[in-house]
């Protein structure tokens, strides 16, 4: 377990501009997360584990250019509707 997975009450996470993160695997345990900003994360390619965060209401992936367009439909359909 990484240190982020132990922060189960965390609701807001701002990782904008992170240049080295390639996936969100370490975020899968954040069961209370409502806001996530991953914009301008240039190396980010894998966001599959966001599907398991049912509380997520806001997700920003603007200018995270390496995320494949093919992953968008599956990700969007897995996120909760409000």
C-alpha cells in the first residue's frame, strides 16, 4: 500500500502539472475522493483505476495529452452520474 491509499477520507486532490506520473494506480483506495485535477500531467497514460472511485464528481484531464482517446468512453461511462 502506498501512502495515498491510506488517506481514505481525502476528498480533494490537486496533481496539476505532475511531469512524472504515468498512471493513477496509487489512487484506487481513495474511496471518498470527489475532486481530482490531473491536468497538464504530460506523462500520464493510464487512468483505468479511476473507474473504481464511485465518489468522484470532478475530473480534469485537460492537456494530459498521452491519455488515449480510446479510453475515454469506458472511463466516462464508469463514472457516477449526478
